[in-house]
């Protein structure tokens, strides 16, 4: 199968997945064309996934298709942007039609779920590598940056932490039970918080998506904003499945494991109080911003020490 036949068969069909009047020209020409409406900023980001580095060898192609687009789109969510289109640079060791069909199916499901259209790409032979560039737009000047956190802001997260990190241990399990399957679903099918991110554009003071772990990613906000934070670890949301399967290790996963793609945001208390209830109810307050740099954890069980993260002060 030649390069053009491969594109025509597996990827061209995705170009009509989500209709978006900002995508003027999709795949097939030398470039795609996006028209940015007046009063909006173009927001874009690129992510590369390498087999054996960012996903396990022989990982199910349909999960990979979903994950590759979800992790890229999650960066748009973290900026408060609305998705428009993406390009796909695919490096493949061989044109395996079963693999391509599975990958395109997962990618297609994700593109429909997130409302983002395939606009073009590049296809080459080489070690399995997937690069996705996502484009979105946000009302001019309203994008959520990492640098806006201020003293007194509440630190919030959008959902349970640690599920996907725990699932890494179960990827090879031939017969995972119901609890493990629930956590595996978080790893295989991350749900970028697009609606919530967009509804907080211009309202939250800072945001980041949690790809590397809550503490590590919050630290990026703190450094960019020149502030510190106090976290009450007892309020960090964790799923029942995580607590049941991991016991005392659950909190450590929630604090330090990546791959969940929830958002961590900072919001001034009066802005938080004024949010519409359906938005506010999706946020869990886990701490607050303080002027002194550094991250302090309170409410940890006696003797608790996090394994995967070591630069924070403890207040108890
Ligand atoms: P060029 O040589 O001008 O870079 P290519 O031969 O790489 O063009 O690509 C031809 C067309 O096919 C372009 O419009 C490109 O966007 C599209 N394309 C290539 N690979 C993919 C892919 N994996 N998915 C979607 N479109 C693709
Ligand atoms: Mg090319």
C-alpha cells in the first residue's frame, strides 16, 4: 500500500468528522487553511508520542488513536481554548492494515468526541511515532496562562487523581477485575476537560493540565506565577477503585502520578463563588495560593511521605 492510498483509505475519512467553518481547507493540498474569526486568538500546541517511551510496545492501536489526540487536545483545554483542527505526522515501521484500521478508529472517535477535525499531516516510514499538532481559538486575551496565580486564589482540580497512574501496573494483566478495569479506562480513554476549560477562560487566574502528576504540574504554575501554595491533601479527590486497590499508596499516586489529564486551576475566591453552579460543582478546592514560594502539604496521614516528589516543605 502506497503512502497516498494509505492516507486516502484511513485518514481522509476523518477530515469530514466535525464540521467547523474555521477550517477552510483540509487535507490534500500543500497546506491546510484555517480562518481565525475576528476577536479570537489562535492557540496551538504539538505533542509527540514515541513507542516504548510514551506508550508501551504493542499497545492497542485504537486506544493509542484516542490517547494521542486526547493528550494533545488536553493542552487546549488547559488554555481555555475551543478546538478547531489538528495535523497528524505519523512515522510507521510498516503499513499494517489491522493496526492502521484500529488506530484510525480510535482517532476518529476522539476527533468526533472533542469536535476537532483532521486538517492534514505527514506520513513516513520509521519507528512508530505519532506527532499531533492541535489548533484552537479563544476569545482574544482570555487564554488561561500558568503565570496568573495570585495570593489567596483557591487551587482547584477537575476530577479524581491517580487512576491512570495506577493503571500502568495493570496494562499487562490478562484478566483484570472490575476495579482494575475502571482504572484502566482512565488510562486508555482520558477525557480532556474542554468544556470546563473553555467556561473558565477569562475567569481562572491560571491553569495547567495534569500530565506529569499534580505536584509537579502545580509547581509549574507556582514558578510561572512567582508564588507558593498550601495543599490540604485530605481534600484531593480519589476514586473508590483507587482507594480499594491501592490503600495507603493511593494518595501518593494521586499526588505524583501523571496521565490523568484533569486540570489544575487557580481561581480568586469571589470569582469561584460567582461561577454558575454546574461549573463550580465540577471543581474541587484542594488548597490556596500563598505569597512565599514553595508547596506545603497539610492533612497527610501520620508518617506519610510521598515517594515520587521531593521538593516541598511540610507544615506538620
Ligand atoms: P507534501 O509533500 O506537500 O508535504 P504530502 O505528500 O506529505 O505533501 O501530503 C499530501 C497531502 O496529504 C497533504 O495535504 C497532507 O496534509 C496530507 N497527509 C499526509 N499524511 C497525512 C496523514 N497521516 N493524515 C492526514 N493527512 C495527511
Ligand atoms: Mg509531507
